[in-house]
């Protein structure tokens, strides 16, 4: 039971999300200070915050992974998970929010950040997460709150419901009026706001804003609508019940105001969460989790902490876990709980058990990765949610600085991809590369820094090689004769072949037209093997594709002929034929779909054409007002830093997807540059 006699809701889990540099980590600091977890709020700028404590986050002054902290507020436990806001790390939010009871969306009156806000709100809408809006930096706001709300509404498909309006003095917000309580509050620096009498002259403005709030609530409450029509003042309890219900049913997004930097508006935000955010029972119902059954949890983040070992941050959705419990992951791996830890940033405290609703660190859960579910016992649980990682848009080729680190690199890459499923490792043995794919330049830079700092594996990075090929444009013929006498049995193979081009994409065809047994049947497969081996590197230095090779004639020796001899003869014949067949270079061309805000369409078009791309067309992005999808084809060699320039041109929100389309002939200066580099 809570101190006020109200039934405690149990531990809640609240995600803090929002665009990059909107003040999420600063809000977490303010919450920790207000609830007494820390004596004084730290600052992101000087590296003193509880969140963003990793070396990589400190170095780049940005969140790169979720930060977790649990507080007690008026007798109730709340765990806050501060999620990165950069588009490159947005996937971290996707793993956290499904099992949260609600989200706080931190934003500000900045038109440049509206597309980024829209992306975040769309993610929450599609995941069906109840959400509050916290309009931050109200102390530096330069426009009316009504205009701010209209600006922010562009990003939300769900109506925004203004819960507070600022009190202004000399153009500065010095407090607020709570429209549900009909009370005025004056901000105090890093302290709860002080209740004051409603300032003279503010009553008409308060009445207008309050009526607008009630009108919106009445859209979903017929009784309230009748009261408003009849000019009957609705009871305060009815208003709060409506506010809570409309949030939980996702009819509205309540909007509160404040300043995370000064700690303003934090207490009212915490009270709104305490009274109105859904409980674990409601979250279980949203996710379709039965109340009865074995203890069940969902992993939202995996961390490999060097000497500290593996830590799986997870929310307990049902039952109680204890140290030493046997658990089974949703991938079928059985393991044991090594330890249970309460988290406050990087600080940990041992816990005897993890109860329903708790969000804690589980030590040494081998075989359980980010996004996995796990249950106590030996029965494999179904995954609570299935979150597909985003398609990579940027890649680097990795090479260890010290050859003895080759094995350690494989182990380290396995661990960072277990932590972050949006990182993809690709091995390309045919071109001798290990590639790391991710969501952008910073995303991969941080991954490389982690390889060095957490796993002591130094790597050099380069742009990935392009898988160029070559083909022929003319038919040609050649003879290859392999003869070698070495005492005893010699070697003899003799073949005549013809080569001719095939349509693009046809690959390779081999046939024989041998008559009269001039090449015995048992050696014809050897000829094909030799041809295939020779096609791995043509006269230009690249694999040869889209051609047909026909064996037309040859000769053999009854004693000296062998499989190896005919393979060698075939290679000699092909090496002579291909240069005569006018070899040309081929480059892979990708089909690309670029999603951007409409105002950035001309910039995106210019980026495509500057990369030898061909515009195929553009259309409205389905379901996204004010967005376009640009379709094009672009050579793979030009894709490398496209995402970097695209995000620069779109305030960080542009993205694209690719798939292989075709191989195209490359000639002129671009072909010369490729050949010079290859040789």
C-alpha cells in the first residue's frame, strides 16, 4: 500500500525516448535528483551524468545504448530506461519499448527536429505503446504553447492533449498552470514547484485551454460531453479517470511542459506516471502474456563487461527469479542465472530476487541475446515479441592490426552482435574481407571503439571492396595444349574451345561437341573443371561471367593423359581465348529506395545523380504525410557514404534500402580507375 492509502501498482518500467539532443539523459538526471537517488544532477556536457557513462558515450557526448535506473516515488518503484535518440541507434529503443508500461517522449519546439520526432512517435504508435509528451526547454521557448502544440502535432497521428500551459513573465516561462487541477505553480531551481494563486489576468487563458482539453476528452466520454454542453462543471475525479483511460487506450498523447536542465516540471511528470501509466497487468494483456505460468522475462539489452562478464538487462513479466535458477531462452538454450543486479547507470547492487515488473541485470545468461525471452524451468518459452533488426545502410571492412588477434576478432564480433542485433558481420572469402554492417558512420565507429576498449582487439577499417566482374563482347576460339615429360609417365592434354557472350545475368554454360572420341568422355568433366577454375580471374583481373564455353576438338595420349593434364590444357585455352573476345568490366548496380521528408527531395535527387545514379521515379511514402520515397538505381561503388550525406541533408532522418539489381558494363575513366587500382 502506498503512503496515501492508494493500492501500489507494482514496479513500472518507463522508456525515455525522443530526438537526438532533446534532453532525455538530462531528464533522467533530474528524475534521479528529485527522487533522492543522487544528491545533484550531473551534466552530459561535462561527463558527470549517471547515464551515458561508457567511454564511447562520454567521448561522443551522446547516448549509444539504453541507460537504466530505478527510483522510488511516493512509495512506488519506477524503472526508467533512457534510450538513444540518434537515428543510427534508434534500434536500441525498439528492443526496450515493447515491454515498457509507457514512454516519455522528450521533445522541443524545434521545427528541424519534427521529422525525427515523427519517426519516434511512429515507432511507438506501431508498437502500441502508451506515451506522454514532455515538451522540454520551456525556459528557452520563444513561441506560444498553442503554436508549439500545433507544430508537434504534425509528427503525431494521435491527438496531442495539452495538460499544462506556461506562466510567462517578461517573455520567460516561470511556472505553469495545471489544467486538470486548476492550480498554478512557480518553478524552483532543482526543486519541486511551488503552488501559488492563479495570477491576475490568467483566468480567461486558463479557462480556454482547459475547455479545449475537456473537449478532446469528451470525444471518448459521452457523459463528459453532456456535462460540457449543459455547462456543468465535471467532477475532478471524472477528469482524472478520463485522462488515465484515454492515455491507456491510446486515444490521446498527454503533453506536459518543463525544463529538464533546471528540474522544472519533473514532479508533475512523475505524478502523472504514477497515477495514469498502465500497470504490468495491462502491459501483459497488451502483449498477450497469460498471468499464470512459469516465471518469464524479456531481454532488452545485452552487455559484455570485460571482467564483469555478460549482463542481460531484462524485465520480469511474470513470476519471480532467483539467483541460481535454471532458465531456458526462446532460442532453446538452457542456462543458469549467475546473479541478479539492480541497476543505476553503470552502478550495480546485488538483489536476492527479481519480482514481477522488476527490470534488472541477469548475470551470465549464456545463449540469451538482446530481444530474447527466457523462462524459469526447462520448457522453452515462445518469444514475447519478435523485432526484426533494421536493414544495414553502411559497411566497413575490418582487418586486425596484429595477425595473432584473428581468433579474438571472431569472438569479439560475436559478442558485439549479441549485444546489438542491428550489427551484421559478413565474411567474403572470395575477396578476402570481413565486413561489419550497421546503421551509419557513428554506429560503426562506436562498434570499432568497443572492439578496442572492451575486447582489446585493434582493427583497421577500409571501405569494402566492390565485387566487380568481367565478361566478353565477341566470340573467340583458342587451343590449349599441355605437354610435359618428366621421366616415366608424362602429362598430355589438348583441347580446342570456343567462347561466346551470353545475355547479362545468364552466368556460365559449358557444353561439348566432341565427336570421334578425340577427347575421351572421362576427361570432359576435367575440361569443365579447368575452365571454371580459369574463370575465377579473367584478363582484367576479375571473375568472368555471362559466357558460354564449348569444347569442340582435342587430342589425347593413351599413357600420359590425365584429369590434371586436361584441366591445365583448358586453362591455357581459355587464357588465350578471352583476350581475343574483347573483355569488358562489369559493376554491380543496386536498386535503391530512399525515404526522405518532402522538402529534402531535391537534395536527395542531386545525391543520386552525383553518384552516377538513375532516377526511376518518386511517390508519397505510404502512411507518412510530408514524406517521399525516391526510387533509383545506383552503382554499388557509389553507395559507400550515401547514408552520411543523406542524413546530413535531412537533419539525420533520411534512410534507404537496397537490393542487387543487375551487373552493368563499366567503361571510360571509371573503368580505368578500377583497373589501375586492381593492378
